[in-house]
C-alpha cells in the first residue's frame, strides 16, 4: 500500500472509528457487493464500537443479511427494504423503514445528516486512488459529507470501468482484509419461467435498452435474448445470468450501478469495454430513462389484480421487501419512445392452489398503480394493457391466469364490477 491513512486491524479500526464520532452518530454503510461486513464482524466482537450508532443505507433482501442494529442494544438502522432477516429490528423499533423508490432514496441520502461512513474499496492504484469497484449505486450521494471516513480495502475487488475513484488520502484510517464480496443466487428456476422468458423475449426489440430486476426473471429471460442484436443493458444491478449473452452480438453496452454475482462475473466485466458503472442518479432518474429509445423494463411482482395493480412487497399482509427501483424503471419505460413497462410472475403459487392473478389486491399498499404497467406476463401468455378500458383489461388478465382459476376470476369480476 502507498503512504496514507493509518492501517489498522478491523478490530482496531472499529475502535478508532467509534472514538471519533459523537454519541448519537449517523453512519452510512453501502449495500450490495459493497457491504463492508468484515467491519460488522469486528463490531459484533466489541459491541461498544456500535454504541448509539444509527446505521443507514440501501441493503438488498437476500443479499445484505447483516442486521447492523443488532450490534448493540442502542444501535439502530434506516433503510428502504424491510427484508425478513431485518424484521426483528423492525418489530422492536430499532429499524426505521422508509418506503422510497431508488430515486427518492438517492435524494434522501444526498440530504440527510451523516457523521461517518464505512466503505469497502479496491486496493489503491499507482496514483493512490481506490475504486468503488462493484458497487457505485448510492455512495456518491452521501460520501463527501461524511466527517469520519474509514474503509476496508479488499484485494478481492477489481477496478471496474466507470466506477468512481476515492483518493486513499481521503480516508482517516483503513484495514486491509481480503473477503468474498456479497453475491446473489437466484436459486432453481421453476418450470413456468421457461414460457415466461419466451413471451418476454418476443416483446424485446433489437437495439432496445433493457432493464431487469434481480432474481428469477433475469435468470430466465437473459438466455432467451442471445439472438437479439445490439441491446443496451441499463439496470440497477446485474448478476451472473448476464454472462449467457456477453459473447456474440446481443449486447452493445452495459450501464449499471452494481455487479452482484460470482468472482467470474466480476473478472469478466472488469475487462469489458462495454461496461460503464454509474450511480442511481444516472441509472434510475426519469429524465435519463425517458431519453433511452425503446427502454424496456422487465421486473417480477408477487401478484396482479384485475385492475392491473401490482404488489411486489407483501406476502400474507406482511412486508417482505420494498419498492426499490421498480416504479422508477416502469415509469421511465412509459416515458421512453417505444418503451415497454413489463411485469412478470408465475400464474399460481402453493402448488397451483393459489392464483397470483387476483380479483383485488389485499396488500396494505400498492407497489404499482394500474396506469404504470403496459404488459403483464405469466407462463400462460402476455396481456397488453396499453390503452385498454376497465373491462377489457380485466378480461386480458383473466386470459393469462391459470385455467383452474379463470372461472373464479370471471365470477369475482362480475361481482366487483357491480360495486364500482
């Protein structure tokens, strides 16, 4: 390492950091692959280093599983996703949940008070600069205002094209520990998703800009686009399924705020000139998305009702996630010339006994309003809701429900229609 800030062990760095913060300090911690979980482990060993701290940032369900509020009885955290692994903190009042979209979260982070920041960065180059590497989404909004700045320098992190640089001298102290960055596994692909992928691929035009939500839709659809031409992948985050289409002519450019996957994915993209890392202000803002030709947003949801409203956050009435970039991207697609706002879901759950096309949403809040969705796709087909009247959209949605539930939906719509 070049000369610069104090080089400490993680335990010593945690002690150093806490000693320089006020009693009730606010500390920014990045999410996705940038989460410095080595520092959380150090604080867990010495809980006094987290005393009175309010940690905040954007942490992804299924990826960032650390409950930073559990590090001390007086610690708290603020975020925009209520993930199951963080529910314990929510239930005892140690978590502040902010139901924000990504663009709203960017503005929140750009203006909220911040006393300290804990980052994870790549090793410095010859000029003494550290790359934000795999995670560039929100850190640029908040980093410069932090008064006490520390970092884990991680030799496992590559320098990524377009990722912002931070001078090593900008840190007050650092530790150097190699650790595996947070990754993501979508799991096994249900049988229904092969048909869903085929339907969606038919909606994506050559030379379109394409966005994918994280998860099974991305896993299924990306391989189905291998014969497309000159696509721009414009997404909040990309994961391993992208490697399926990097060879050949399918991908012309990649713009993303986070690379979340295997080391093989990181190494492949680090040397790919098509990649440009970018913050949320460039990946999610309405004006940027509206300027992309044929911007096609493809995201999964939990259920859709016969009005075309979607729930992407609740199961059994309990919040399991947050809105994230979903609404930002679908609204951007509708503002884009030739754009398409697409949501996808399997038509049933619980072994086919439960329809995910429902008469009316029962969730406490609506993730997407009925005017924000152009296409709803299940394994049964694609319903184009664009411009349809109330009854026509209900019928279009019934036609992509599972056969076993269509009669129930027809009857429910007849009754529901009478109450309007």
